[in-house]
């Protein structure tokens, strides 16, 4: 028997939880069909998470994409279908995207598993980043390099800790709901071991009574703790945090049953959400808003 | 002896000839290992200029592997060889990553800007920084000269110079100390 997982019309970091709530209670070998027929919009975080869901299933999942032609076509241009067809049994119409012609896609959905992939991602993002971040989002030219550094560190989280490959995507879009202006968003998702298991693997590490996913995220994201004893470790996420703080951005990291967020004034998210539906790996979202030039 | 290492060339030679970005830990470790190999071939006291001019992007992890872990071997009383390092071609975004890496280990280094000016970067206490700046202005000095310049006792001035030398931030020739960039 196949269980149908209903996907909301608008899919972002908040609403994707509705999908995870439906998937989490099911045994891994339970056949599922992700039904996104009525979905009209999805953030890069949501698209990469949809791919990640497929990686968590022992029984190959099925997927039905958006019926809306514009939405389906856009998803194709983000590279979603190219990877989805490797992971899902695709049902219904599967659009064919033309790569490289979508100005809002700074980096189409790209697999990340090894160090070379990070080089490739950084190389590719720089071709578009300068033009879009500076000319369209009005960020300082200095932000371009820091943006690429941030992207590199977020991707390395997969290479260094996940123990299996993941996905990265970078897109711009207008976030009407919260901001009413454009944002650039980095999404880095994997279905690996997650922060808690990664930190638990540290030799000789002593866990407190309160040890859980939320605390593991606090250690890694806020305190810069790493499973490695090397004091130079843990700099990556610290660097991401600094970048996000400087450009009034938002960082959220979900792992296991918790999500931690560095919340800017324009957002209403809570700093730590716990008791979420359990989901493997870690899912990072970095959102940098368009800068309004002073009048 | 003064040596020049173009980090970008090392990157292309050791990792991939298409890369211009210093990103990821394995890349940084490979570049550092090659720099250490080059250093080990040079005998006697040496000043090595590590040039980042042609490096496009330097991320935090790579700064840790290339810069901090290289300096860490030489910081302290028993360096593997009498080597000093001067960084050149460091852009502002490079510096973000380098400073973050240095702070993790309480390390410091000297870099030279495009105009030839010397800058002390990283973790240095106020007394050491004042001594370093005084030495930079004098060009070279003995402990007594520094003591006069900063208005401190000669023994204290000597201890500051010894500490800076131990951290490979200044060079020593007999009783005289010299800032790194001016010893060329």
C-alpha cells in the first residue's frame, strides 16, 4: 500500500514541516507518494529537502510534481527534476528544463559529497553572484566574496560531517510574506547522521543529562563545538553566523527533531524549535535580504 | 635568505591546475604540506613571503589549514627551523578568514600591504603590540633602545622582544632585532 504525502501549495522552511510530519511516522520501507500537484511555489530549502526525503526511504518513493506549468517549468530550471528522476519514481508530466537561463537561480540544485564538489560550487556561484548580489540586491561588493565563503562552509558541513551526500541550491526570490523585498537564499540539505550523532562521535565527549538535538545544535551553531578536538574546527558555522549578522540575514539549521535560528528583526521565527518530526541529517538555510539603499 | 611562495601556484601545482579558490580543508592541508616541503629544503634562517595576490577566495577552513596550522608549528620556543613568515597580497575578505583562524589559537603574524606597510594581525597583547610598533618605527633596535623608546625598564623591553621573537614576529641578529619586512 502506498501512503500519499500531501504537499502544501506554498512550500518553505515552515510549511515543509507539514510534509515531514506526514513522512516521519512511516516505516522507511513503507512506499510513499509525494503529491505536489497543487504546489505553486517552493523555496530552494524546500526543493532540496524534497530530494533529501527520497534519500531517507528504503523503498523508492514516488513523486507527482506541480500541475501548474509555470511552477513545474521553474522547478525544472532549478535542476530539481534532473535529480528527482534519480531518486523518485516520477508520475505525471515531467518538464524538461533548460539549464543556465534562469536569472533567479544563482546555483541550480547541485549534489555535494566531496571536497571537489565544493570547489565546483564556489567556482560556479562566483560567475553570477557579483551581478545579482550587487546590482539587484544592492549588497556591498565586499559581500560577494563573503557570500561565497559562507556557501563553501555550509557545503563543507556535508563533506566533513554528514557521511553521505547532500544538496545545495542558491536562488533569489521576492519574499512578500515577511519582507516585501527580494532575498537570496542558500539551502544546504543532507540526510546524513546529523549534528547530534556527529558530536556524539567525538572521542571522550561527555554528554549532559539534557543532551538532545536542540543542545547539539546549540553547541555546534552557537558555541562552535565540533566533533574534532582540533581548536581550529568549528570555524565554518561561526563564519556563517558572522556573515549573516553583518548583512541582517537569517540562519536556520534543522537537525533531528530541532531547529535553531539566528533570527533578524524582520523575521518572527523562534530561536529554538524542538519536538519537530524526526528527520535525518541536517538542513541549513541562509537568507540574506535585499538592502534598501538609503534615500 | 628570503623565499617567495605564490600560494595560488602551489594550489594549482598540488591540488588542481584549474582551481583559483582556496576552499575546503583537504585543499588547505595539501597546500600547507607543500609549503612545509618547500621550507624543509631551505637551510638556515629564512624569511618566507607567502603571497596571496592570485588567490581568489579563501574560506575559513582553508585559512585554518594553510595559515594557522603552518604558524602553529613555528610558534613557541622550539620551532622545527629558524623560519619567519610575511604575508602579502592579502585582501580584506582573505583577512576575515585569516584573523578568525589566528584567534582560535592565539596566533599572530605580520603582513605587508600593497604600499609596503607592515601590519600586525591576530592575537597580540598591548605591550607586545607597542613594542612591535616601536621597533617598526626604529627599523632595528636592541633591548636598551626599545626600553628608551617605550619608557620601560631594559629587562622588560628585552622580555617583550624575546616574546615577539619567539612568536616569529620579529627577527633577531645577535643582540639586534629587526621587523620582518625590513630585513629584506
